[in-house]
């Protein structure tokens, strides 16, 4: 157990566990008192000593006075937030008894293990998944983050990998499309600065002027959910003006006369009416992109969090195939690198033996599941018991008002394994204290870079905190669920995973600082073939192989008009964007992060509509739609176009006047073709606290000009 670790003052290596593409190598200071001290960036080649501000202050989080340190059992009505301490032994008995009772009454599928990416460590994250597989519990469709983006990338490229981000030092043009790396991928921004200091230009495609856009040479302030239209119009210009690499298209793609005829109809003028950009902006960007051989496209998740996100990602991913940018060093594209690592996870996930069949429930539709909607239950019984790790659905899931109602069901048992008293923990029947990354062993792969990394516990777990792996192993024993992985410690399990996958062992990975899994140039750039069986990039995807709702998907790259459009009643498009000092619901408990985010939730609104609605900077306002309304403060700024509203970060529900957070306004209707939460696909109204919300958009964002860099 980690609580028996000897104290070794000084700096020790580690890895950041949070849901971020950077997956930074870290150096952790261990104080003479055995507690976590300063946190610095490690020397791994991508991290390069640079980490984000919130992780640099991690000691504030790890040593926080409000951290959960003992098991707690609810006393009084659900939702009152009153708990009493219990022993771990009693807590395990309570969990096991309630799970057995649910299974005896309604079958194994009445238990739903609910988990996500609060820690990205493979050994700790797999524990609950393994127990659920072996016990026959309901499975989970992981739709919070990547379902839409993955589907769109796979449609064209065929495999989830791309160009090594370190190549951007050789790029002439960097396009950050639907991402804000100054907030969410600080290491990518670090490498981009190196490139721009040399010769590269930076273009940002984003609905508002983010800190990344402020540093860019050009910013395309696109309407949310219209990225596919912009991509198609760019391809129109590339083909019409001789900027396409037709030899590359013939050799490496399925490009055809039918695709070209389709794109001939997708003119800049057509796209301007959809995107809110001018035709001149679109043409200028297309000419810049098409005339730059070493163009690096960084495709983010943000623009895919629309119901048409998969179609948009596919259209955007077509751009380097049209220009042949994949052929240049510093050219091509990157979305994620998950396919680099080649890990055999069958033993880790308990799938090395036959497991019972079970339904899969959509985690983004948790409100509908817990309230017993037939479609959401996928033909199975009502959920009677839940185990929750590594996520905070009462705050982060769509339709959060419905989520809260579901958690308040008197016949639902909920056990939450957590580090803090989150919104979800307050609604639980039993809360168990969890370790943080510095207090347990684990193995980490990345999305934004090419390193496989491992880390040992650096400090002792405080109080009675237990890791995911240890807790789930003890629970499995009480339930009589057997698998050799439950009897291993986390380091041994990670070592088994690595050796099953032909990788160096866990101890060697820790000692060496990680394994760089970067591919040779030809393979990384798909010059020996894309991920489809025929080796060709697909302009005409087989959507039926990607998801069940494929009939609606476009045959060619296109704008799929299924987003939640504005109306007279809801004239704004709302984006709930990531923030610099929070990471989803993590870090919201620390004072420095709250102060960095301005101390309270705000909605960014353009001066034009603010004036017409009688809203001043700092005024209390109400933001809403048919799902409900939330109360927060206005920040009047020209960083957002007139028809767009932005709420940066996920604040705890209690930080909003009235106790409902921003995700109360976000719908749980899935995206196409394979599901996915549409967090940025929301139409809304805005009013002064007691005013009307009848503003109608008439203005349009000013054009951006593509001019040479200043000297």
C-alpha cells in the first residue's frame, strides 16, 4: 500500500494523469514532511520542461484541507450533503450488499459502473471496467469527449494517429482548427512558438478570439457547428485555382470526378452564408493553405462537439490530402496518437476470458438513463446501483438538471470514489476517499505526443485514501469475482500489460523516462498507405462501418445541417469552452484556479447585443433555452461575435445563482453516426436578470485579413 512509502526528500519523476493531450512528464518535489511540494516539467522531449499553470500548483490540490480522507455514509435525505464517517471494512460491506441486492432483484445489468478520464493512467482506470466486464454489469458507451471526433478522423484517415507534433518546428504554416492550445495544450503552444519564431505563420479557426487566436497571424471567427462548410469551400478554391496536388490525390486517395463535382458546388459564397465569414476571408485562407507546402493542421476536439462533429472532422481532415501536405516534413495533420502504442489490453480489461454479454448505456445520456427513459435503457432493466470513479456527471454530463433528479431517486444506490466533495459525491449514498497520481503507480499513453510513460508513487496516500486498483480489487473479492489482475499490485499489472504488448517492463519505463513510439517519416505521414484496407484516404467514407446512424451522413465531405439552429426564441449559439485554470471539473476546488478564472462563472457577450438587451459588464444575467435557465454574470467583450455566447470552464453548480450549472442547457441528443455529446451545439437566449431576451442578430463579425507577418 502507498501509505507505507518511505519518505525520500527531493525531486522524483512522474507523469501528469489528467485528461489532456499533453500528458506531461513531471518532476515532483517531496518535502521532508513527506508531502508533495513544487511540480515542474520533466525533461521528456515533448514536454521539454513546460507544464500548465494549474499543474504547476498541484501541491495546493494534493494538500487541500477539504480533500476527502475517510469513507463517508449518507445520513438524512439524498442531496442534503450530510454524511458520517465509517470504516473501510464497513464501507466495502455496504457496497457489496447493495450491489448483490440489485443483481438479485433485477439482474447484473441493473448495476452500472460509471467512469471516465479523471485519471488517464491505464492500470487505475481499468479496474472498474474489468470488474464490470467479469460481473456482467451494464457497459458504458464513452461519449463525453472523442466519439464524434474519432468517427470523423477514422472515416478519412482510417487510423487514429498523425504527424509527430514536434515536426511543427519545420512547418511554414500551422492551422489550429477548433482548439485553443494556449489553454488546453500548453506544450503544443510551446512548440508552435518555436516554429513561429523561425518562419511559420499561425492561423486559428475558432468561434471566438481565444488567447491562441490573439497570438495568431489570422483568426477565422466561424459560427459554431459550420466547420464542414468552411473546409469544403477551401477545397473548392484549392481545386479551382490549381492548388491541389492531383498526382498525390490519384496515388493516395479515392478522389473522383464525383467528389470534384460535389465540391464545385461548395463555393466560398455558399460557405459564407453558413459560416458567417466573408467569401474573401475564405478565399484568402484557402490560397495561403494551398500555397504552403509544409502546412501542419492541428485538429482539436472543440469543433466536433456538435451533432455534425464527425462530418466536420472528416471534411477538415481532407485538406492535407487535397494539397498533398502529408508529403512534407512539418506538413500533414494531427488529431490524436492513440494507435501508436499497440497495447494488448485483453488481460488488463478482463477480456482474456469469456465475459457475459451486457447492454451498453450512453454515459452522456445519464440523466435519461437514471430517469428510466425506455430508449436510454437500451432494452434492459432500470439502473439500481452505480459505482462512479474518475468523473463527476452531476456537473459535467449534459442535461444536468435531469441528472440530479435521477440521482435523487430513493431506490438508486450510488457509491462515489473521489478526491473531493464534488457535485456527484454530494448526491451519493457512500463516498470513498481516492488517491491522486502522486500517490499510486501507473502507466500512461498520450494523445498529443508519441511517448509511453510510467510513474511510481512519490508520496504516501493521506488519511485512508485508496487507489482505484486497490479498492476495486477488494470489492471484487467480496463479490466473488475472480481474475489474476485483482491479485496484482498496480505496478505488476502495468508490467504485465507492457510485456504482453512487447514493450519494456514497468521498472525500465520508469527508469528511462518513457519510450518514444514515434514512427519513421514515411509511415507517420501515411506515404506507405492510410489506415484503410486499400491504403487510400477516403473522400467517400463507408459510414456504415463507423456507426449505426450512418444513413444521415453525407456521401462526400460536406456541412451536415443537423445542429441546434438559432431561432427567434433562442437567437444565440452557446459554446461552453475549456478554460486555462480548470480541467473539466478538476481544479475547481482550488482557490488559485478559481481566482485565475475570475472568481465566478461569466458569459462572454458582444457589446452590440449586450447594449440592446440593457446588459452592462458584470451585470447579473439569465441564460436559457427549452431545457432550463442558469444565472451568472455578463462579461461584455468584442472577443465574441454578436451571435455567439461563450461560457469558459465548468464551474461547480453551486457557483451559479440558483444552483444549476451550464450543462443544464446542453442537450443529450447524440451526434451522428456513432453518438457523442454535443457540448457546443446549443441555442440559447440571454436576458438581463429580470429582462426580456428578444435580441435578433443583425451584425456580422469583421473580416480578418491575411497579410505578411510584421517585423
